[in-house]
C-alpha cells in the first residue's frame, strides 16, 4: 500500500510530462531542448548572427521532420529515461559547455569568409549550408551508433525491455541521420565535394579497427615506446603506419582523433571551399584549419573529463592518459588489466597516478598548439568578420 502511495505521484507526473511534450510543436521542442546560456553558448549565438542561420539544432530539425514523425512517440518515451543511448543522444544534441562543438557553424563561418567564383553566390551559400548540416548529421549518426557498439559489458548485458527497445530506436535514429546526410551530399551534385566528404567517412569507419580493444570494443592504448620521432605528424590517413604510431603518445592521439571524427570536420571545411571554387591552396588551408580546431577541442574535452570531480570513466586513449604513459610506462600494467573488460581498471587509482605526472600540462600545451595552428591557417584564408568570429570560437574553449 505504501509503495502505491509513493509510486502514484511519480507515475502521474510522468503521464503529465508525456502529455505536455506530445502537445509541443517543432519550434517549442527546439526551445525545450535548448542548452542554458553560458559564455560558450553566448558566443555561439553571436556567431550564428554572423552567418544569419541558427546552426545549433541542425540534426535535431531533421529528427523532428514530418517523415520521421512516426518515431516521435517512441523517442518521447525515452527522453525522460536514463537509457544509455539517450545519454549519447542528449550529449550530441546539448552536451555540456565543453562538449558543444559547433561543427556546422565553423563550416558556415568559413564559407562566408571567402568570395564565390563562377556561380550565383546565393546558390553556393545554400549548398554550403546543406554541407554544414549534413556534416553535423554524419557526426551525430556516427556518435549514436558508436554509443551502442561501445556499451560496457556490465550495462550491455541488462536484458531489459527498455534497453532493447532503446537500442533498436537508436539504430534507426543513427541510420536515418546517416542515410539522409548521404542523400543530401549526393544532392549537391559536386563530385569533388562528394569525394572529399566520403574520404572522411572512410576514416571514421576505419577508426573502429584502429589499435587494440577490449572484448566490449572499447579502445585501449598502445604499449608506450621511447621515441624521438613523435612530433613527425600528418593528417593524411592514407600514410598512417599503425606499427609506427601505436605507443607514441602524440602520434597515437592525433591518429585516433583524426579517425574519430576530426577528419570529418577538416573535410567539411575543405569541401566548403570547393563549392566556392577556391584555389587548391585555400582548400588545403581549410582542411588543416578544420583538423587543428577539432584536435584543440578534442584535447580540451579529454582534459575536462580527467580533471573534473566526475566519477565517470574517462577514455584510456585520451591525451592525458597517453602522456602519462609516456612519463610513467609502469602505468601500462594497470591498463593491461582491461584486456577483457575496462571495468577491471581501478580508475580512481589510475587517475591519481596520472595527475602525479606532467600529463595535464602537456595536454594544455597540446590544445594551445593546435589552437595557434588553426588561427594561423584561418588568417591565411582571409581577414573579415567571419574570420574574427572563428578565432574567437577557437580561443574561447
């Protein structure tokens, strides 16, 4: 009887919430899911005014489209839950201050920073908007699928109706985003742009097979090696030699990050210049700019995950961990326990030992170096309001 009294209010609150959400239109749902205004999101709003386009919810607008409305009921049932896939989706749509990486906005700002040659500027800019949106959708679809594949064994084995249902919906969600984005890419009718973005999708796929992993497909770092060539870096994945990369902290982190999506941002920036018929030199500047921005942001996110008070597991292939292994190779013995399951690692002990090394300082220097490189490349592209806003985005994180 007591249990009924306790559960009844929660039950009716949930029913009222579902009824309220069901009555929202698309614009109201966008406002509901809008992240709180912070210094970071304020700058994003300021940048959106420069491109005259709200980029924060590109992928979400697609999720709320009429053709996808038949899944709205099921998605709504999961929004209030703590289901693993919904955690991934929520982070994709409105992550914390340091996780809200506005890739589409970067592409649009870069697009607006250059002149368009040989075509109607309005037509080209509309194509660039589609490019920015499909890049965001590809990234979101990949992250959602990855969130299903890389679920820890202890959580994956929960054979509950909610978990099974959530994974099926998430697969459909990720598939929808990827299929729709590929259709939009083909709709640009530009073979060069299609090839460039497709090469980034190849990188994202190959990244799932890079290096050693535990039995749940969670990536593990390479065994640390003493080397003098760790600064010899490249963003060209075709030249990657896995045996010459794994175990070398800076090279390994760069390769993993490029494979894990940074290439997609770089290729999106490059394709925007192709649509504007810029020179090959400007295309290369744009690609390198996008890669350096992505690497700076990735390093900042990983640093935050390690230095925050959160008890959540941090990535064993993040920059601070790899730098710590470089400084203290004996820490690899702790990570070797993760061969069967990363949950076998004592994360608190590992974090304590990592923070005793100079890995935090090295990661900060890494982020600053990539931010500086990104600024240099974008300065080579132009000098205008859009470029100034890009530099502000780079240096705010």
